[in-house]
C-alpha cells in the first residue's frame, strides 16, 4: 500500500457516499477506535479513519513528532478524497491534528471541511502546558490512565506496554510541543464534545474553540471521562449524523 491509501482505513459503503467523515485518533491511539462507527452512521457517510505512522499497519515507520509535519502529510493525503465534502472528527490529540489539517485545507484556497467536530481537547490557545513526554515511564502511564481507559489497561501487560509506550511518548511529544502563538480562525463551523467528568478538559477552555471559527460554534457534553466516546458511542454517532444530515452531496461548498 502506498500513496494516500496508507494514511486511511476506508470503510466503503454500498451506496455512493454523500460525504466523508475523516476521524483522527487520540495520542497512543489508532484507527481501530472508529471500527464500529460505519455501522452506526447513515449509509451515505463514508468513514476514513486516520492511520498515524508507528502503529498497526505502519508499525515499521517512525512516529511523527511534529504537528506541522503530521498535519501537512495528512492534508496532502486527503487530496484524492476531496471530490466529496469532508467533515473531520478528532479526539484529544486528534482534535488538534484535525484543526491543523483544516487550517491547511482552507489556506490552500479550496474548500475546507464542512464541519469540524472536536472532542476531548481544550482550544490550543487555552491549553495548559504539560511535559509528560519527558517523564519516567510510570509517570507517563499514570498521567494517561488518570484520564480514563477504553475498557482495559494495556499498560499493565508487560509485552503490550513495551510495544505501546514508545508510540505514546512520541504522540505526547508532538502534542505537548504544539503551542501555536496565533491560531488561525477558520470559516468551518465547529462542534466541541466533552465528557462531563474528563479531568483533562475544562468547559471554559474547550468553549474557547468558538474563538477560532467564524462559521458558528456548538458544545455538547456526554456523561463520562476522557474516553466517554466508547460507552457513549451510540449517542455520539447519532449526534454527528444529525449535524451532518443536511449537508448536500456533490462538490464541497
């Protein structure tokens, strides 16, 4: 697999899609997070789950530790998929990556995403600095697990811990060194999502995403911690489907 295809796990539909939903995983995460989403979304929404280097099918590639490089490469890889409208969903680190890819797509002069759906991440100009990527392994793992889990503690299994820790540290280096001084204001409408018991996100800081769009802003809260999107998947995907329901097919606007 080469070219743009390696960047996305594509869930093909039985009907021609009306739009594509590009999904960006969290730090240490992978495209598998979105595996069950296509079955919950309307048949005319095609899911493209982003596959970051350094994990799963791309295990032999080095992780990308620069936001600029990662966003540039994903934006380029999306070029063949832009004949249909694109919507972006990003969780945690993935929210920041989705925002930066949207910035690049708008800056190119063509259409940006029709919706930017950002989950579990404070706005970049309101994010408190952290440095877990420099911490000892146990401190890094403790800092991550305090946010919540996705139904298991992979870091307690020695073989999995050895495999996952380098990816987690690289992703944290990327997101913790991402400090845009003047983040761009998008035309794309933004929806922010959060778990109401997420210790890593504050409503005041996540609402600040409204300052980075001229296209309108909405906020939706779900019961749960940082990884609310797993137990609340049915509710979250239903909300996303509703917000994308009235976007027409054809060329993106």
